[in-house]
């Protein structure tokens, strides 16, 4: 068991290898899932009782990190260290309703729970853990009314969402996502892939692919 008892920076797993849209279909085979690729900044959140540290993917501290809009400590459960990876929505991109969705955090992986670094745990196991901690819900009812999203999951924590995950129809999903500014495309991950150590920036990429829509600065 890999105990994690004091703060040490862990690089987030990130997709490196790219595929074109005509290759998506062959990975829609029941062995992988597709996740939404959000247009934000990848961050790692280190939590313990009374301890919060938000870092970007280059091991740099994000000062303040929208503390007024995001309840980072509210993410903490269990005992000992907890480390989450996700997307900080900080680019003022338009969401599904055409309005900017900004100063939010989207969880897309868990690396440490109850002081244990989850090395060796499969993606499937980590997805189940996230679902227990943050059950998927596409609708939120507040005093202001009902809010719904197709490709974001609400949590009970202020300013925090969870990624949406899909098991089929990857091409259809991609074509739907790219019509929304906030969504860059999809990330395809193999369900049986085991988490590897993240002590270097390039890690856990062998079982992950990305397919992004073209922009002025990005072609396939």
C-alpha cells in the first residue's frame, strides 16, 4: 500500500496522444470510456483536515484559486490526505446555455484517498469511488430555479462539478460537444488502465487519447 501522509506534489494524468475524428469509432468498443474535454486549466487539489493547496499542472501554486467562488475544503471527506485532479474553468467560455461558465472546478480523477495513493487502482475503480463521493446529477434545484446540464454533473459543493463520462456513441458525443465553446472535444480512457505514479509531468498517458476540435491555433 502506498501511503501518502505528507504533502508532495503529484502531476495530474494528462492525455498526450491525439487521434483524428475518423479514428474515434474504433475505440467505441466497450473497453474504454469517453470523457468531456473542458476548455480550462488542469489543476491538482491537495486536501487534508484544514489543509488546502491548489496547484497547476506545472507544479505552480494558483494564488487564491477563486476561493470566494469555490469551496475547496468542502470537497474533503474521509481522513488523511485526499488528492483530486480536475479542470479549473477560468477562461470565461460559453456553456450549454450560451452564457459564460467561469470560476468553477470540474473533478475528473482522484489520486489519493484516506491517505493512500491509489497507484494500481484501475480507472474503473476510481470512477466508482468518485461516483460514491460525488453522485452524478445533471440537475440542480436552487432558490433561483432549476438548472440543468447535459455534459456536466452537479455536486453538493459550492462551485464544483464532476466530469461527465460515457460508455458508447463516442462519435455522436464528439459532434455534439464541439458545438459548445466550453467543450474542446473528448478524452478516451481505457477502463482497465491502472494508475501509475505521477512524480514526472508526463505520466499515465499510454492508455489515454484525446480528440480536440480544430481552432485557429490547433489542428489535429
